[in-house]
């Protein structure tokens, strides 16, 4: 299902045989966009039998992730199926290469021992005190974040009720709205990286791959 506010994209996708839901136009993030159509998405997930919203998982692969491995989507489905209770949000992480640790275009994740995301940042987290920045990766594992989210249905449906997030505004990272509101974000590790196309440089890199 493609969720978009663009009539042009809608026409293209439907011409290729893909179903489309039109979203609100004034969306500040991909999560806010699919939250604006949470109700019809959950009705589609029901099939013929209505299911409680907290038993539905909606997976959001955002438009800046054109090279996402389908196996990662399958792994996210498996994460929802194996966890009891069903987590509020699930998202993938991967081990960062040293050259990416200080790149602000690469989002970093700080993890608890149980895999919960404690924070997301464009800065290198954690900071390694009294060590040259070039050597930080030798002292800890740095985790990158794949911009893909699995939401429990009731959490997504309540997105517009979340309080505004100063951290989200500062970092320009939508998942911080959930962190500030007290939601738990579960993570699972994946191999390799996923090219996120957010800058002109990344667009050129993406074009070289197709």
C-alpha cells in the first residue's frame, strides 16, 4: 500500500497496479503521514474479521528507503509475532562502520541491554570521554538506525495525540516524539546497511546503483 499526498504518484502507482491511500497534505514526517490514514490501514489489516488495534502491526517503509532488503521486512514481521506483549514500536538497527560514526546524515541509536532504544541522534552516541574522536569506535559498538518502523495499531492511531517534542524538532528525528512521550521502541539487529536517500550526495549514490 502506497500512502501519499501526491496525485502524480497516485496515478503512477495505480498505473503499475499498486493500491494507494491519499493522506493529509501537511505531514511533517513519514510516521505522521501513515498515522493520518491509520483507520483505513487497520481496516485493511482486519480482512473479514475485526481485530483489536493493539493486536495489529502496521509496517512503514519510508520513501527515502528505496533499497530496503525485503528480508528486513520479513524479520520485522517475525519480531512482532514472537514478542508478547506486542511492542509499541519496532525498528531495525545495524552495526556502524567507523567512517559513519560522526556523519550527521547517519542516524545513531543508543541501546539498552535488552535492545530497547534509549535515544536516537545525528551525533555519535555515546560520547567517549578523553579519547580522540577517530578512535571512539574502538571502545564501544555504534548502532545505526534503518528508517523503517513497525507500529502497533493503537499507538499509530494515537500519533496526533502525542505532545510536541523539542528533541524531535532539534534533531529532525520523528521517533524522538515517541521516546519523549514514554513509549518503548524495541529494536532488532540486521546485517549490512540500508542507503537512505536524504541528500544530493546520497541521491547520486543511489542513481549509481540502479
